[in-house]
C-alpha cells in the first residue's frame, strides 16, 4: 500500500500525526482508517501532518486529489470513510451486512469503542502515564517547550475527561468498565473464530467480529483499538489486559498479517 496512485485513480494522503513509516502509531483512529483503506485495496500515502493544520484539530485527516478537481482536505476518520464511500473510492461494506440487526450491532460496537473505551484509554494515558504520553506526543520539541506544552495538553485532557464524565470515576471503576468491554469483545471473537473453523476457513485467514464472511466497519474500529493498545507504551494496564485474551490477539494478528505485511508487528 505504498504512496502512489493508480494511473487514472485519485491520490490519497493520510496525515497520521507522526511519520513512523512502516509502523502502526498510537492513535486507534489512524489505524482504523488505514485498515479500512487496506480492506478495500485502496492505495494511499502517509505523512506526519500536525494538529495545527488539521481540520477540527483532530488526527487523522486526509487529502484527496482527483484528476480535474481541486484537492479536498477531509477530517475525522468516520467522515473520511463516509466521503470516500460517497465518491465510490471505498465500497460500502456495511451494505453487504445480512440484516438490520447486524447493521445495528456494527454501529453499537463502534460506539462502544469510540464513545466509551476511547475515554478510558485517554484517562490511562494522560493521568496514569503522563510522562510517557507527553514525551511521545511532543518528541519533536526541545525539552523546555515540551514541559510547557505538555502541561497545557494535560490540563486540556483532564478537563475534557471531567466534562465527558470519565474523569469523575475512580480508578477502580474505570478498570472494571474497561475490562467488561474487552471481555465482551473477546467472547464475540471466540464465537466468530469457532464459526470460521467449522466452515473450513484456513487457520491464517482473518475472521470478523460479527461472524460474516467479510469485514464490516466495526472490524476497522476494533482492529484499530486493539493495535493501538498493543503498540502504545502509555497504557501498560490495558496492554496487559488485552494480552490475556488469545482470541483478540489472534484476530488482530491475522488481520495484520493479511493487510499490513509491510508494517512492523507488535511484540
């Protein structure tokens, strides 16, 4: 999936916040977007970019260049995917879902991760492992600037977590909430893997969270969050927790091996 376009196709650049070529980065939303592109075989380029230049102040963002048109800057991983689907650059993979029930389950899983688990991980990274988070996020800055800007980011993160609600829970309560989510997803993946095995799928073939023959939008999100935890050094508790679930590791490992063979794998 290298940084070039097809002869007549669009050019797409994904701005990931960090360069780190050949590596997954810490943002689950960046990994989600890259996974979604790779599920469909869409070629793209990656660049660092910055929050200063990002529409809505969020990573990732993307630049789409099509022949005969001005380039378009797209913001927010979900909205980027929607835009690419509308332009027929990405297929609408949820249109293949077998029933309204499956489509609702897909939406519920995405909301669980992006509107709940994300904040539990942000709490762990910013309040429990602040220095690891600061020094990674601000690694390009000299030390005095890193300290000052790091404190500003810390205050912003803790205020956001308090306003959102996660910051009002105790550490023990957050750990319980976090564990419940991962245990539930592990159960779904155990069932999905068993179904794939019964149907004769090869042991190295990816299986999908809602037990279909193809991925849905939820798979890009779930994969993104799993890998984000596994590569990030600012969430050691979550990393230890996820590593306790062989089905989760198998699920992410198969997707990585199939769609990200050019990327370094977590240890």
